[in-house]
C-alpha cells in the first residue's frame, strides 16, 4: 500500500548545485572532482557583459568535462530576453539536464521560454521535455506571482528564491531573519505546484562560516527545502550531508510505515508508534522520506558506476 506520492516522479532533486563560471577553465577542469550532484555552468552573474557571447559558446565543450563523474549539467541563462534567446538556442543539448532561469516575472514569461526550448529540442534532436527549468524568483515584483510561476509549465521541476537579488530589490540585507518569510513562501508555492523547493534560509555568499552554514542547511531542510546552489566547493559536502536523510531517520520511517500498514490492515486509522500516536499525515511524511532516500541511493549508484567505468 502506498499512502503518499512523491511528486516529480522519477526526478531526484540536486542536493548540491555548484556554480562554475563557464569561461574559467581551471574551475571547469576541476568541477567534476567536487562531488556536487549538479554543476551550474553560469552564463549570468559571473560573466562580464562583453564576454557573454563567447561564454555561451563554451558550454558545449564544458558540459562533458564537468559531468565526467556523473554530475548533471545545469546552465544558468541570462534574463534580458535577447540574451536568453541566444543562450537557449546555443546551450540546449543532450548533455544539458536543466536551465536555471533567473529573474522570472510571470507565468507567461516561463511559457514563452518553454516554447522556445520546445523548438530548439526538436531542431537538435534532443528528447522532447528533457530540458527542465529551475525557476528563480529574484524581485519584489515577481514575488506575488510565485505560485503561478511555479505551476506555469511542466518543464519547471524546482523553484528557488535568489537571496542576493531579492534582498537588493527590497533594499534589505539578505540575512536569515529577512529571508524567512519569502523563503517559506517559496516552499509553499513549490509544494502547491508539485515541484521541489531548493535553497537555504540565508545567502549562498556566506560560505566561510562552516558551522554556521551547516546549521543553516539543517534548518532549511527542516523547513522543506531539498537542496541548494552554492558558489564554493567547500560547501558541497555540507549540502550533500545536510540534504540527505540520515540512516536512522530512514530506518525509523520504514518501521513507522510497517506499523501503520499493520494497523490499517486491521481497520484502524491511527496507531501508537514508539510512544506517539501516528496517523496518515505523519506516515505520508515517512513515505516521502523513504522515497527520497531510495532515489538518492539510486543516483549515487549510477554515479559510482560511471566513475568505475572511466
């Protein structure tokens, strides 16, 4: 008996997504060694305006390099529509799993870009629908439209709120206190749309405070986030650890589900488990945790097979 669906069937969220400026060769060459679930080849903030055309042409060569150990390849495109169009036409390929789409302002904006991706996939022979979207909310103007953006198109599999840009649009500091409400809204909007919230309740820029960053990740996971982008390789292990269900959590979830199934078979809708009363909502959370752990384990097995085959 399956009590709860997992949402995003078949999609395993990226616990760690490490930004790499696509035009810095030494970072590209080392990216596959960092252990990130995904590498974000950046065409936006880390690329100077005069270098953007050259940078987008580098994606084709960089993608197979950064994915050598099984990491998925994400490309963060640019916002001005004329740049976004050129980025999409150039980078969509069989080797790119997703686009991180910045500064979205409406559902119509999402659908416009998705329509272009449809055309490019067909033209290049990329399996239709392969190119997923990570939707980024980064402005005060877009914030009230977060729910419609999250559900705008089937390509959207994850939603995030860009801490630095969003704070700038509010003339505020991107600390945890200020970000708590908008980040919670991000989780709610993503879950309402059946997609995955990614991010932390804090800024990705603060990576030097290791223990503080670890606490931020744990807190963010409790609030419902399942992964986050990062800008420094030192934070990748912290993200992988913090967004992976602990073995004892998974074991307890299995025992909880088994106890509930036994009670359910006897016609009861609740049961005492380890001194606490549990019912369907609690068991649904346990099933989702089990499902996530299994998908993460399957991903790691695939990555290990890739490493061993090299």
